[in-house]
């Protein structure tokens, strides 16, 4: 009994019960996915740390360059295609034949973009490796390993959208966990036999091939892989490619700018290894990015109710912001604990660590906003990212020492600010103009 009378438990009416059940179901899905993805990222993190500790700085520098350029190739082969896959797929994912048309159309376009990306990027990869002391034969071997991995990534990047839009969280977890464990076991086995930068890249490519085999088996069971390409889908994706080409290329280069700059202007090859090693610590944000790509962004794309959409957006952005602040605080107060895992060769990088974490936080926030905007195709005007970022970087050039790790990381941190601000504006405008899909 209280001053206001007996306290009764809240009554759940028939209308509110399904809502609560759905909310609890979603919470369980997100929690389970985050738990498994955390395990995947811990395994991946351990694999990366083993490479950092086992490889000498020269070999790790070569691995960093090759791995960075493989990522660049993959991103350049995806200009606008993922946007089309998610935004169109959010409407047709329930139709086996229609979804198959969309997937095959995306695969065809991605392979064509991949071909042009190889023509442009491979000469740059060759130059960076040779400039930093890699022998010609060794450089050729690393390029072959990179291209094998790229060939698999071109398909994986498209096929992975199917379980995401089908909300097949368990399948996504199985594929990710299997790949992470296989890569770790291969590294552990070979580190006692023979391990260098080229072998490390080859292990990554072999892991991608294993994941492709698993992914294709699943996809073949839920969509029609023999469906012909769809001309309307192709036209829509070509439209996305044209509108996003300049922005995506620039964004791709910005994402790898620290390695590019230190590879070109650095005085010692060890500087490349230091940037690469610090970048491994940014894998802390990989759990968030995987959760966003595989669970949250597809749910955001499917949502057709404005109030729910606003709440989902606020919840996702707030969670990422809170996690980011916690990581910054940890880097400020416990830098040596972060650097301990990298080994003695990198123990002196405490100031560089904070700059790297700051840059990773801004990039994670901007990427979160971009993923949500892209899920709803709120991307008109995103080209402004280019002039805004260029203006910022031009202003920084007179004050930046590009031959030092600290200078390059500071340049990278400040360069991420325009993207964050622009994506906030795109989100605001998107909500103002958005209306639910008919039917």
C-alpha cells in the first residue's frame, strides 16, 4: 500500500503485447548477433596480432600495402551497387525469382567494375611495393594473391546481401565464424613453418574462397540463381553508379589515405608497419560495422513507418556514439594496455594511438550515418563530400608533416569531419522528404 493507494502491475493489453514481443525478439536477435560477431572479431583480432608480432616490420609493411590495395580494389568494384542492392532488395527480397534477377544483375555489373579497377590499381600496388624495397618476383606473387582474393570478393559482396535481407542471422554468423577460425588456424600452423607478407595475403584469399562456397550454397536455396538479369535493375544501378562514381572513388581513397601517404612520403618502411599495426586496433569498431551491415541497416531499409524509422535511427546512432566515447576514454587513460598487444616494436606510439582512435571514431560515426542514408537512398547531394574534404585537406597541407606517422594520422582525423557533418545534413533532409512505399 502506498500513499496513493495499492500499486498494481502494469496491464498489457492485446495491442501492446505483440509490440513488446516483437521488441524482445529484435533485442534477442541483435544481442545474439553482437555476441557471435564479438567472437568473430576477437578471433580476427588475434589473427592480426599474431601477424604483427610474427612478421618483421618490413614484411608487415608489405602486407599492409597489399591488404590496403585489395580493399581499395573491392571498394572501387562496388560503386553504387550495394546501394542499389539494399534499396531495391528491401522491396523484392521475398520474391525468389525477382531477387535472383537483382543479384545476377549486380554480379554482372560488379565484375565489369572490378576489371576496370584492376587496370587502374594494380600498377599503383606494384609501384608502392617496389618503392619500399620489395623484389620484383615477390611483388608479382603478392599481386597474384591480391587478385585471387578480389575475384572471390566480387561475388561475396553481392551474395552476402541475400542472407542480410532475408534476416538469416544464423547463416551470417556461421559463415563469419567459420572464416575467422579457418584463418586463425592457418596462421598458427604456418607461423611455425613459413610465414611472410605474401603468405598472409594468400591465407586471407583462401578464407574468402571458403566463405564463398558456404555463401553460394545458402543463396542457391533461397533465390533463383538462374534468373536472367533485369534491365530495370541494371538501369537503376547504373544510375546509382553514375551519381556515386566520383564520390565513391574519392571516399575509397580517403579511407586508405594514411597508408597511401606514409607509403609515398615516409622515410622508413617501418612507418608503414606502424600505421598498419595501429590500424589493427581499429578492429574494435568491426563488431559495430558488421552489426550495422547485417542486421540494423537491412531492418532500417525495410521499415515503412515514419515514427518507427526515427526511433531506429536515433537508437542506432546513439549506441555507436556511446561506444565511441568509451573507446576514446580508454585510449586516453590506458594507452599502454592498448599498445601492449602490438608488441615491443610499437610500444612508443602512445600519442599516435590517440590520433588513430580519434580518426577511427569519426570514421565510424560517418560510416554509420552513411549506411543508414544509403539504406533509404538518401544520397542526393553526397557529392559535396568531395569539395568539402578537399578544401579541408588543402588548408591542412602547409601544416602537415607527411613523412611522420603522427602527421599523417592527424591529417586523417581532421579529414573525416566533413563527411560526418554532411551525412547529418543528408539524414535530416531524408527524414523531411521521406514517405512510405506504396503497397
